[in-house]
C-alpha cells in the first residue's frame, strides 16, 4: 500500500546531524573567543563492546567539533561508592561542563543513585530528575538539558518542516531514555500524545490514529504496515541486530545489498518498524541513517549548551 502516488520522504538523519554539528562547531568557536573550551567527561564502566563503540564515537565527535573530552574507564568491579566519588570529582571541575555515564552499568551498581549524583547543570544526558522535571514542567528547549535521542527526534521533525502542534503523536515504548521524555517534548510542542507499551489494549487501533508514530521498543520490525495510518510520519528509534539470514530475507525480501552486507559482516540492522510499513507513510527515518545519527549531535549540542548556561554566556 502507498499513500497517494507520492513516494514517502526519507528523513536523512545523517544530513540533519551534520547541520547540527556545524552549528555546534560555530558555537565552540564563539566559546573559545570568550576564553573557555566546552568540556565533556564520559564514564564507561567495564568493557561492554557496544558501549565502547558508542563512547569512542562520542569522544571522536568532540574532537571534530573542538570540544575538550575525557574518557574515564573504571573497571567493571567498581563499587557504587567509588563511582560516586568519581562523579563528585567531575562535578567539582570547572573545565568539565558535561558528564555522561554510559548505560547500561554493571548490575551491582546503583544506576539511579549515580545518575542523581551528576550536577543537574552538567547532566548532558538529561537523565537527572531535576532535568526530567523541568522538561515535564514545560521549560523552554533553550534552557533545559533534554535527553539526546528525544531532542534529536524533535530536531528531525522541526528541520523537516513536519507539523507537530495539533497532531496526534503516538509513542510506542515508555522508557526513561526515549519514550517518556519524547512524550513530554511533544506535549510541549502542542501535540496530542499517547504513550503505548506492552499492556496497551488493541495497539494497532491506537497506532493507526497517529499522524506522528514513534517506535522505541527495541523489537525488530515490530510495527507492521497495518499499524500505520496512511500518510503518517514514522520515527524509528530501534537499532536491532539481525544475525539470521532468514530474518534479513524476511524484512528485506530480494534486497541484494542487504544480503551482501549480511554475508560480509554476519549481521544486519533493522529498526522497530518493518521496512514494508514505511511505504504507508509520507515520511520516515531509515535505520541506519535516521535518529541514531542525531543522538551524538544532540550530545554535542547539550555540552555546548551546558557550558553556556553554567557561564551564563
Ligand atoms: N546507552 C544507550 N543510550 C544511551 C544514552 O543516550 N546515554 C547514555 N548515557 N547511555 C546510553
């Protein structure tokens, strides 16, 4: 099924991220002229391969934009108290504007206690209850450190000139990292918002009401074409690894490029939306190349924002 005769628009996260990063680089130049360098500290506990890849990428992007960065790598056996002491030392440093604790943390660490210990003004992940509360209270986007992936979603919609005010937005997933904050941000933008989760009754009936459908559940190809209102905008937040050839063929039937990539790497990536469902939409974010690209750009943006807000510059 297609919406009218138009092909859906592909919302190019990589291009939008590049635009944002260029703006951040300009702000870094302005900060340097005022006598300071924005600085980010990233804490990576233990050796989780996926987290190592993300963290390296965050540090590399800092370097590209002129942001000072430090990567701290306490061992997996570190106690909550040891990590609290590390956060405290970073809180006290004037050259560090942003502190990011890469999640997930080892099971024995008290994640909430640690996230709460980050000074709200250095909380570039936007996970501190003070920042979550400010977002919920409708703080202006210029004054609050909002979580990076939700902030990236709002940027994609705005920069792609997709109307938010008055639209029905349906969010699938109620995580603290994506679902709940993006719902708050959409409410602040005057959308009518529904949050769905595993206990939602007749999910397809709810999602079919969405003008903007946001999938953030971490299940490969979960959103199927029958769940999408023709002409909706789909934002696919999922990054799911497929490691069986039959799954790649199921989601990308007859797609030679995907098959070749899978044969070379032994895996392929699919979002939370079945690629067949995109054809029903008027615009969608692809996976890869959609929302994922925005997360790091927004982290850079938050670091510069934190530096400015702290210095009131
Ligand atoms: N792990 C997965 N996503 C995120 C994120 O946005 N921030 C942090 N700190 N860890 C994550």
